[in-house]
C-alpha cells in the first residue's frame, strides 16, 4: 500500500512522556481482527483514551485540545512488547506521520518504516528538551528533515541528527512500501532475469 511521500515535516507535537509503552497499550489485542490498515486510529491507546462506557478520559493527552499535530513524542522504549503491525497502523491511521523517542523497540520501528511513519530516535537529552519545550508552549514546532536526517526545535534552532536505513529512507521519500519499490524497478528486474542462463 503506497502512502504519502515524506520529505520535511514541520508540525506541533503531542507529548506522551511515558516509558515502556508497549504495543498492547498502543492498540489492545481485541482490536486486531481487521486485516486492512484502516479504522485503527479510532482505537489508538483505546484503554488510556476511554472509560468503560466509551466516554473520553479528560486527563489523557489525545483528548486534550491543547495538543495537536502530526508528531507523537513518546518516552523511552516506545513500541515494546508483541510484534503486531497493527500498532504502527493505528499510529498512522490516527494521523501521526512521525514518532520521536529516545529508544524504539526494533520490530515496532521496522513496522513504522514499512507503512510511512518515521521513527526518529534522539538522545535522552534532546528528548528532555523537546518535552520541556512542549510543556512551556504546546504550539512549539518541530521540523523533521528526512533528506538531511535532522530534527530541529524551531523555537531555538537546536537540532540533532538521526539514523535511518538507506533503503527505508528512499522508500519514505518516494512513498513506497516494499511492493511499490519492486514495481518501480520492474523493468530492471526483467532485464536482469533475461541475462540469466537457463
């Protein structure tokens, strides 16, 4: 499934300064029955967002109109637990295009990259600066520059570099998933196959 190209994202951010957020908290297991990547955003952090009667919990950040944006800033060890792809799907379907954390679980990180959510891993020190900036001004903006692999606090100009696999970076810049990538090089594959001895 192709997704929007990712180049430079400038947005305010939603802070979730909780460590060890696992995939069952991101999307509870009872919502994993669907096989398409749509509709999961409604249940992102379901048990943290809603009471048993489906009324919103006023103290949860996604229910707080003070915070908005396409960037989710999480605590250390974000996306741990089971390998369910649905966790990344729910983040994307809710409207986040990037997640920032000082540490990601590897499988969650890979699942995000496969569907167009950019996981930006920063140092603990820079993470603290981001949380402090958002706390001081909920409208503070972050700039995530994928070509340059940098994240910048727009208000101060402070920035940090982040790592990303070159193949995944190219796919995100082009809005490709793995199948789109293969389709894009179809002629090269055919040409190569034609040169193989039978």
